[in-house]
C-alpha cells in the first residue's frame, strides 16, 4: 500500500547552500564551470604522455600533475553538481530551479566528456 503524499511542511528546514554558492546567479558558478573546463583540458592534454614517458622521475611528475588536476576538477564539478541538485531539491515547484539543475548537469557532462577523435 502506498502512503499518501504529504505536502512539504512550511517549518521543515531548508538546505543552507551558501558555503557553496550565494545563489543560482552567483558569478562563481560560471567561473567554476570555466575553471573545471580548464582543469579537464589540462588533464586531457596529458593523454598518451604517461604511457610514453620512459624516465621514472619525469613519469612521477606527470602522475602528480594528472592526479592533482583530477582531484581539483572532481572537487569543482562535485560542488557544482551538489549545489545544483540540492538547490533544486528544495524548490521542486520552481521551474527556474529545475532548469538551473538541468543546465548545470548538461554543462558538467560536456566538460567531463572526453573529446572524440
């Protein structure tokens, strides 16, 4: 048996997302999307270099660089995705919030998808 749907309680707590971004219009959202694009581009530029590197010390430097770029990109993209999801989940009746989440997810996917060819 399904439980009846209950409307949200007006007294229910809302997510305080200001640690991530001030609002959906925060300029840091666009800046972080560009930052993530640069980090992922840097990581993609290392493609093939790790396997081709013969010098152990140089390989260590490349691995350190690749891991650092991956960690930074994951942090930025994770924060963007979390903010988009959580801000939309607190406003399921707000079409703008839903559109923001969809837009951010689409941009994250485009950034994180490796180039073809």
